[in-house]
C-alpha cells in the first residue's frame, strides 16, 4: 500500500498499448481514476475516460479508463464499452469488477492490489491463475519506497456483545457508541496531542457519529480539524484533503471512505480508532501514512 502500484500499472499499460492491445483499465473510486489518468498521461499513454457525467475525450483510443460502477452500467448498452483484449483492475480485492469479467471472458486480466484478500472473503481460485508478489513491506521500507511504521497501542473499549454483520464486522452504530465513551475519546485526542505533535494526522473512526464527535473534540483541544464521510460533497472532500496535504489542517477524521486511493504523502500519523476483522482493511488504513515525503522517515500509528 502506497508503494507505487499505479506507476507500475501505467508502465505495463504503455507496453501493452505499444503492442497494439485494446485495454480497459478499471478503478473503484473517482479519486483513483483521476490518479491513474495522471500516471497514464505521464507515461505518454493517450486514453479515454468512462465516467458518469463526463464526456469521453478519446472514445476511440485503444486504452479506456473507467470507474467500475460506471463501466458496469455502460455494459447494459451494446457497444458502449469497447471489447478489450486486456483488462487491468486496480484495487482488485474489492470484487467490484466481477461483472466486467463476465462480460469479457476472453480477455487477459491483470489484477492489482496491495492487499490480496478479497472483500467477499472468498479465495482467488477461478479468478487468478498466478499470484505475483512484487515486494514485501519490509523490502519496500528498506529500499526507501515506504517509511517505517512506529506503532503505539492506546485505550480501546470493551466490544463484547456487539452485533456483527455478514462479513464479521462490528455494527458501526454500536461500535461507534462504545468508542465515543469519554475515556476512549479523551485518549484518542491525548494520543494525537502528545505523539503526533507537528504531524498531519488521519483518523479512522468507527462510525459517522464517532468521526464527527472526534472532529469536535480535536477542535476543542485547539487542533485545526475536519471530518469526511461518504456524504461529503466531492469538492469539499478535495478541499479538505488539499488543506491537510498543505498543512492548513492538523487532523482529518473519517469513516469508511479514505481507505483506498488516498495519496497524501505528507500524512505523518494514522489513528485507527476502530476495530476490524479485515486484514486487508487494516493494511489499507495503516498504508495511508507510509508514503515517503521530504523530511519524513517514519509514520506514527496509534492503534485503538
């Protein structure tokens, strides 16, 4: 996570395009589509973009980049998505691309993920013929592509008796209420004040209400803070993240929406103020802080 998977993908796509392949690139989020487009442009790859509410600038280009949800909808219209010979899928562990694979069964597939643990909990059998492990986290840290995580434990609530969903995850409403207990909330703020002084901090909360309460508590403690969740307008979300990157904000709290695709290398600390049964989600959250930046040689991880 954070090691340059999109740059590697852009090089592979450029190579395939030079050989005359017809390529469909699929990403799960608007932000990841934008980042991938920038990397493809930097690699000299002209490409179309399949996105809701946006005119495709190069509909006949051999490389088409689309958001998974939009591509799935366009597949319902014959010919709306050119038939690819190669499909490149980013964040493939999310399984959002499965209907696309059904639509193009004769294509080759390159599945990209830093956390090859499928969100459905199923194995890769029948979907992938080979698993290519490019590098380990330790190897990437040693090579300077990631920074060292420095992990501190902190207070966490008693989560016994909380209802679990089909995937084994705790009920956000119930878990968020436990994490909003005054002692736990106070420790979260205190950890940020004492261990993350001078750092830009990303906080993963247990629910929307918990994230909003943490945002209020951070500001009450004198920190410049903002909250993001799935209902935050994209323009406001972009503005908040730009302010965090530039250092105008100390803290951004969020619930359920900054786990993949966030590219803010200046984040120097990550607070995981939530429980999860998913190793993939855990690695994605921690990985938001592992990108290197000028003057940054480690990332503080507060584990609650």
